[in-house]
C-alpha cells in the first residue's frame, strides 16, 4: 500500500493544548528532533554507483536547485550544475564525486535497512457540481481550521504545524474524518469538485495530489493544501486485524477491491482513519505535483523522506529492489517530499509518477532498502 502524504501534527497539537493550559509555568523541555547517525562512506560502497546513468538524477537535482540555490553550501554546486552537459555521464560522475560526500544512513538501533514504499499521482473522474454520479466532495480548506507555527519559539518544532479550532477561548483538536463527512466542520461551500468514487477519493488524500477528469474531457490538477491534524491510521492494517484481508492482500489494489465488494462496510472502514486532507486547485501548466520542497517531482527520481533526518533537496542514493521482486533497484534519487507516515531514518517513499502503471508499481512497493545521503562538501554532518 502506498503511503500517506499527510504532514505530521498529532504530537504538536497535543503540545499546543498543554501549553495553553500551563501559561504561567516555565516552558516545558521539548524532545529534540529525530536524528540519524551518518557514517562517511566511500563511493565504491554504493551498489552500482560506477555504472549508474546519472542524467535523470541530474535533471531532478536541477529542480532541487530551484529551492536551494541561495543557500551557502549549495550556491557553487547549483552554479556549476548549470554549466554541465546532462548527456556527459562521465562529467556528471565527476561532478557528484567532487562536490558531494556520501554518508550512509543508519537507524537509531544501528541497522542500515529500512522500509521503502511507493506513491503516485492518481486520476479521478469528477465534476465541479454535484450530480447523481458525482456525489463525493473534494474540499478546500475550511475557514475554521487554525494552522499555528511554533518554530520561532521552539526550533525543535521546525517543519511541524499545529492544526486545531477554537471552542470558545480554547484551542481544541480539529474535527476527525467522520465529523467532517457528517458536516460538523465548516466545509459547506468549500467543495472544489465532486468525484464518483469514495475509495479513490480516500487514496487521493493519501497520495496528496492528483488529476480530476471532468465530463467534457478536460483535466484539472489538485494538490495538498492542509490537513486536519488528526493522526493517520492504516485501513489496510485494520482490514488485516479484522480478518477481512490477508497481509499480502492489503495493497492499495486489494483495499479498493474489498471496498467494491463491501460498499455497506466501506464508510465505517474509512472512518477508522481520522486524518483528512483538504485540497487546492493547481495551475494546469504544472509539469508534475509539487513536493514539500516546493518544486515539481520527477517520476522515479524523487522520494519522500523524514525531513527531521534527511535534508530536503539533497541527493540520496537508494539501494532497494523493484516492487514485489528481488531485482535490484539502485538509483540516485532526490529528497523532495515528505509524508506523515514517512518517519524514521532509513525510510523513503518512491514517487512513480502518473497513470495506471505508476499506480500498480506504487501499490505493490513495500521493499527493504539502504540509503546514502550526498552532502555538499563543507556541509557534512558533524
């Protein structure tokens, strides 16, 4: 099953409620951001590095430079990258080996293996107005959703935002999925589109971006705008625990099939995941979905990572296997996205792109893998 694109907020919201109740006491000691041990590694340790075709990776790097070119360690790298020929593989190898230092990532327990999953950009059939066929709403951000950034006060909470709502003078957690779908949130009038399939809409929320094909054949792009701050719970895991599916059947495709066979049970199942994503319509000229770095993702060369451990924008050499197989998949990727279920050091979500084949690959991908971060020279971990 592909992994959710939600931003992590559950811990932070609990912290906000704690702070609101303790305004006269000293500031609490906050836990540090998750860190990963990095070990300097020779290039020869990266499986398949010498034979790697770096042209697609280099194109993805140029996208990262759009966001990083003004950062001190990246300025010379991005300036030099613009002078290189993307077809000269030898020169690209020399560029990476000269300007970057590889560091293998390990988990806190010292292991170097982690979970690699996949995600993609889905297509849904929809309409801008509700009809008998199109009756499941895709909402924009409701007016009563509060988003609070505490990073200026607590640097440990960088990249974490609190979501909630006002209840009188108190900030309380925002409505969960069931509450939103029952109309308790201020979502009336915030409908962007209506789609024809509740399960497809659910997985659109998991992927975080996608395309809506309208009745006249035109397609519009939508992307993540906000989230309700509630924790994510895997419905695939729930189905296994309930005895409805075997573990090997709990893929995205398996869950969709179960939903088609049990439409009466589907609402209760979806409600077991309290997280809910709100969307925005994107310009159609966007070449691909925008990741958390703010640049378009590159099919099969962008990954989502835990930004508390892996710096966004950095090249990451990934050594894993193709979905459902033992065939090696060794590739230089770019860390350009994040996700609420992407937590931990050796942990990544592989972006497969758009279309049915991408959906199949993403839905089947649940592989073991190793990761090496390429740090700019002078910006290596201390």
